[in-house]
């Protein structure tokens, strides 16, 4: 978006003369001083002009959006919607930003009508017609606009692209939050699990799909085709969700390793030179990566359903599988530790910890800082981790366990922990030196965690987490 700049004032023709000050006449007794003149109100900065072609395009787009919402638009909707999609794709960044401004301002409910309908409903709540009228007039017209765009071929993909562009602008333009709310509401309905198709991706899948898997892997980078081939061998599985309107576009995918025991480290699972295991050794299914492929669907719940559906399918296909778990990163851990060592932020860092746990955490952090330095820099280096004395290694594990156990249920908790615990998993085991990649060291000092999916207890674990309690194994309690 172009920066808005005020016009430059004209330069004075000559320097003004110094005026001789006049004597101020005495103010009569008992009178107050005159009020100072209000400062001149600054004019709002004018937006930079759009290029003529973009200005015409934006005007035409807005006119077509209104046509699409009209009675005529309902009859000729698909054709108009197709034209709207083409216009949206042709907007430059600044014109697209202005289109979002129009959506927020011109396609919102009429406040006076909403108030009138609300008063009528309050006065007669038993009259269902008043409730229906209120819900209809309170819905922003832009929601119906999005629905009608969605009816056109390619409409669903266009709405997903539109939300992606909106999310990029939202941090600096909070006035667009209502438009984002409407898009999230609609996409959550259109992409609910009942509409999604789960497919197994293997080496025989189309090359275009395999390329997308390589490109979108967000947790453990896929190093080319040989690496991908190893991740699709018989002792590895990859499943993805697809939508009927986006049949060739994976929405989200999960990678699974079939191994003899719960994995304590990531390197053996993604070693492209490792040999596949025979089926008789498949005892544990380890979910080691889950990646979203569509930024425009951020916040739409799909991953939790995908993991459960994959677990159920694997259990049917391989009855010998007894355990379903993850090997997960702890991306917020080191940021939390740095916050805890900051005197200005330490209070919020320890928020959520019981008093006794806080005292133990303070002691553990002091041990860690004594062994690794005040900035904790050695924790981001393999040699630094290996050189830690035993008490400092124990302190690191204790702090990680406290972070996951006490901070996960509240605001600011680790996002991966919140995802799995809210999904009904149990905090099972903490693994040291489990991810020695630069990213793993920087984010979590090499630590990773196993979350256990006990299919018979998922609902009870989820319920406990919603109430603020993390269901965990004895091994976690022992660290605390």
C-alpha cells in the first residue's frame, strides 16, 4: 500500500519582520482570561491516487458487487460472479486494500435498522418473526456477496485467496476485523470435516501434488525427491485433506512413521538413507509433522480431525498398532525462558504457575543461567547442550515440563501444545537433544515432546484441558 504523504507547504517569499510587542491592556477585576483559540484541526492525509486503469477497475468491481447482490444479480449470478473474480485477481495491492475498505464500510449492516429490529425483539421476544428479522438485518451484506461469489466456478478458491490477502493486511488495519470475522465464519462452514476428503499420498500420486507436498512441508523441510521418496515408503505414511472445489490442492497433510516404539528423536524418522522396517515391527504410529497448505484457511479447524481420522484408518489397516502418539516441537519454549529472565516481563512469564512451582522454576532458571550464561546462548548450540552439567540439564527439563503443564491452558501457551492437548491428547514424555537442527535448538533447546492419543480417552482429555487441566503421564510429574 502506498504511503500517505501530506502536500508540501509553499515556501514564504520573505522572512517576516519582527513586530514590536504591544502592551496588553489590564483585565478588569473579577473577569476570567479569554479562552485560547482552539488549534486548527489537521486535515486527514489524502490517499495516493490509484493509476487510472486500477481506479476504473475498482469502480467496476464495486458496481458488479452491487449488481451481484441485486435481484438481477441473483438471476444472472454465476456470470457476474465470474467477472467479479477476474476483477479481484487483476487488482494491484493498493486497489485491493481499498476494496477491503469498501467491504468494511459499504457492505456492513445498517445500524438504525439493526437497532429497530433489536428493540422490536426485546419488546416481544416470543414473536419469532422479530428474531428472524433481527438476524437477517444484522448479517452484513458482504456475507451474501461472498456466498454468491462462491457459486461461480473457481469461487471457493477466489474466496480463500481473498482471505489470504486480508490476513496479510489485518495486523496494520484492525478496522478490517469484521470482514475477517465474516470470511472465517463462512470458510469454517464450507470447509467443515463433513465436506473434506482424506486421501493417502504415495509415490504414485501426481507429480504436481508431490511438488506441493515438498513446497508446503513446514515442520521438517523435505530435501528434494529422494527425501520425499523415503517419507513415502511402506513404513511411512502421508495423508491429506482435500475439498471438492479444490480437488488438486491439498489443504493440510500429516506425516506418520510406523515404528517399534515411541520415538525419542526426530533425526532417525527423517533420515532419507535409513532402511524401511518390515511390517511385523509396526507397533507405534508417530505423527511427526502436520502442515497447512492454504494460508487463506488459517484458523479453520482441520488438523485435529485429520489426526483422528488417520489414527482410525491406520488402526483398521494395521490392527497390530497399539500406540498413537506425536513427536512434536515446543516452538514457544525458549522465547518463554528469555521472557522469564527479563525483569520487566518475569511476572507474566510465571503467570499460571502455582506458588510452589514458581519457586522451583526460579531456582531451576538460576541453575541454568549459572551453567550457560545469562543470555542462555549455549542452549542453541549442540556443543553447549552437551557440556551442560547434570543439574543444569535437569533444570532445563523441569522448566520445559512446567511450561507445557502450567502455561498451555492459558493465553500465550505453546501453540503446538495447545493444539494437541485441546485435541484430546495426553502429555506423555519429554525428550532431550531430540531436535538438533538450528530451528529446533533456537526454539526449544533441542527438546521435543510426545503427546499420546489414546483413542478411548480423547474426549475426557479434551474436557479436562478445556477446564484448565493438562492430563499428563507420571514421567512428566517426576520432572516437576
